[in-house]
C-alpha cells in the first residue's frame, strides 16, 4: 500500500513563495507518475502539475511559469515550488501516486495566500 504525506503548506502573502513536499513510502516511486492537485472551497479538485518517472512535466495553464514540479527518486519525495503566489492559489494541495492502475492520495496540506 502506498502512503503519501504532504508538508510545507501555510499562510503566505501575495507574491510570496512556498515549497510543498510529498514523501512516499511502500511504493516503487521512481517509475510512478506523480502529481499535485488542489481543491479550493466549493470547487472541484483540479490538476496543478504532473511529472513522469522520466522527468517529463505538465502544468495547468493557471500555474505555468510560477510553479515547478520536481522529484527526488533517491528520497522517494515529490516537490512543488510555488512562486508569485496569488490569492486564487488558496486551496488544499494533494499529491497523487499513479503506477500500473494503482492510485493513492495524500491527506493534503493547506495553502493560504492572503495579506
């Protein structure tokens, strides 16, 4: 069973930065497709960014140029560097593991962008 634990969320002012981490255990991490998703109050969960085992990335238009997804396979850890944060980035951020039909979610970490 894959276990994912997110960390790094918090309160930040508009224009600020945060780095989220997602530690994975009990999985073959290096070949998995990993993703960051977010869910704002009253809205559906949406894709933020994906990264394949080979390092190919894909981003939602709303975060392109501001967010960077990366992974450290030696540490079984996924990252999301978020710069130039906006109030509309406020949400609970979740990481997802996907490999050969097996999918798991973390518990989420709250990101609040407010002055």
